C-alpha cells in the first residue's frame, strides 16, 4: 500500500520542541503525586476544580464590537439570544489608544475594528437593555482600562446594581503591550501605577471584578513560541503581584481576582501542555515564593481565544477546522472561558453567520463530544506529561534570564522579550516558506481560484455619527463640573493618590475618555520604544 511521505516536513512542535518517535515510561518520568495530583488540588496541573466541566461548563464568551455602541448592542443581544453566556467587548483603535473619535489621529479608524466608546453616554447605550447584574462582561482594553472600568461601573450604578455585584474582567495588562501588542499610552512606571490603582480599588469596591487579565494571547500572536507565551505571561503576572505587595496590599486580598488570557494555537498537545504547566507554575510560586495562604490565590483562572494568527485568507472555510481543533485543546487544557474565532476574520470583521457558527463550535464540543464528562481526560499521557514538564522547564529558564536583567520592566526596556519573540517568529516564517511547516491552502493544497466570501462592511457614515455624538455630549454637559473633575484628576496623578475615585467622578459628569487620557499625558508623558530589527 502506498504511503504519503513527509521527507522535508518537521517533526518538532510548532514551537520547536523535538519529538521522539514514542513516549513511554522508558523516557518519561512522572511523579503522579508531585507533578499531577488530583483536579482541584495542588499543584492544579489537572484543573482548578475537582469536577471541572461535570459541574459547570466554561463560559462561552464571543468577542464582539464594531461601529457605534448601538450596533454593538445589537450584536450583544444577538449572541445572548443564541446561547452565549458572557459578553466580551472589542474596542476600536482610537479607544485603545486613548483618543476621542473626533481627534485628528482617529480619522478613518472610528468603529472599524471594535466599538467606539468616548464617554459614559456611549457605555450607557452599549449596555442598554442588558442587565449588568445578570451577565459577566469582559473588556479588552489596556492603556485607558481605568476609564472604561469606571464607565461600566457607572452604568451599573444607574441600573441599580451595587458595585460589589458587578462581574467581569478588564484586560488592563499593560506589560504585554510593551512586549507584543504595542498599544500603550504612558511610560511603564506610571502605567504600572494605574494598574495597581485598579487592582487596589477593585479589591475594596468591586470584589467580583477581575481587574487585570494577564495576557499571553498577544505575545503568541506576535510570533512567540508556546514556552515564551507561558514564561513572559507568568513573569508579567508575578510583576503585578510584586507591585501590589509593594503598595502594601496583602497577597491574599487581591490574588484571587487575578486572571489570565491565553492563546489556543494549532499544535494540539503542546497547547494542552502549556495550560497545565501554567497552572502548576502559578500555584507553586504563589505558595512558595509569595506565601499565599488563601487557596483561591493559587488558582490560575484563564480565558482562551483561538489563534487569530493561524487563520488564513486562502480557503477561509478551512479556518472552521482549525478553530475547532484549537477550541478542543483549550477545553482539554481546562479553560474557564473561551472565544472561538470566526472563519472570515482573516478578511474582515465577522458576519453574524460566521459568529453563530463559531459559537456553535463551542456548543458541539460541550454537548456532543463527551470530553466534558471527566476531568483532564488526557492526563497521564506520556507525551502530554513530557511536554508539560518541558514547557515548565523552559519557562523557569526564562524567569531566570529576566531576573538577571533586573526584572520584567528593565527587560522590556532592553527589548529582551521583544527580541526573543522576533527571533522565534522569523524562524517559524522561514519554516513555512521552505515548506517545512505545512499550512493547508497556503504552501500546500492551494487552489487556483476561490469563491468569494460574504464580508461584513462597516458603513463609513458611522464615523461621522460617532463624532457628532461625542461633540453633542460635550455641548450639553456641565462645563464647570468637567473642569473641576479634570483638575482633580491632574492633581491626583501628580501625587500617589489612587486615581480610581477621581476617574469615577469624572465619568459621572461625562468627561470623555480622551480628555482624561490627555490630562494624564500632560502629567506622565508618553512612551516610545527602541524598535527591534
């Protein structure tokens, strides 16, 4: 019988870990009690809950946001009607960078890749008719995270929901912006201060809110290996813990509300191993290094999103298969919530049909595959346990190298993480171009002609609509109250006062997000990195 030969195709994982032809007790040592334990018990390699998905499924949280708050509100309602169990908000580039929609730098970008949010008025519309006391909401925002959190809290107040009852996650992870995503506003030191302000404030005022989602997703999207995603993400997490302890916070007061966000890439077993290693490292370090006593402080809760970088513009329907495999890896790795990318996202923002199909992918995994019926069903696989331990080993090696550079921020300032990612990305791209890594439909099994795919088109008129909206808000608000709020924010920024109370008060009088960011720019300045070539 003829066989398909693979003379040039690499046998290593996507990240470059060499694979043996077979894994067995002869080449894999597993100490079950030390390395695995039981689900819900230290070191949580097998999951943070004893029953895992037998007790409760992960939250199906599809990312959504485009145009103005009205359009995104409609998409939110559509997703909730089709079985989504949590909201996840994407913001447009001006919002991410701290500019109002009518700022000159916002031209052409308003509402294009996420929803435009300029003030509390937009947030009120975004969640109109959606009871915030009954849903959890994730917001993918970093530089201006404090302002968007304040807007959300104010909407909760208006709905009569106590701050202590609001649930969700704010991404807030500014360190990964310097490393990978590049959407920062202020220099690292004041940015870290703002993150700690949010963590401290949420600890006292919004105890059900995750004030930071420490994110490896964007590190992986920038081209990192699985080990780099694991190591740089956890190093950032430990940097936030250090900063909060330096503020005087008790580790058990804030650590239970820290959360994480990982990528689900295509190398199936490597991805599952990555999540298991992450839990083990976090629990061990929180117990042994930071002395956490509350068992919840040891639990790594994380959201996962399938890999955007794995999506191809060629034969985009094949992305449905890629996303399903990645989502399955996330579930087998024990994620707490999941976003599945739509197959058309390499071409445009997803259509409603593509979004529904992405959500159905999660629902099929949950209800038709049987993988939720037992905790950590692949635990004990010699191959999986080898990969888990190898990724853990590589992560600790990176921790040591970062520590020798003086910590995460000095390493960022020396471009250490950025350079490591660039080199990994260059290696992988070379493998694809040489045909050593097969990408179906791109460098193998390509089609000469492809049928067009229906795409979502954003109406250009929405930009002017949003500009008119923010200008109308400015025209009808109390100018004296706005001026007083901004003066207070400026004074607090120049001191060591927690900024969240001032930001909350500014939000209530409809100070815009851009006005608050401009105030902080005047006090703190901005940041420009040295590029890596």
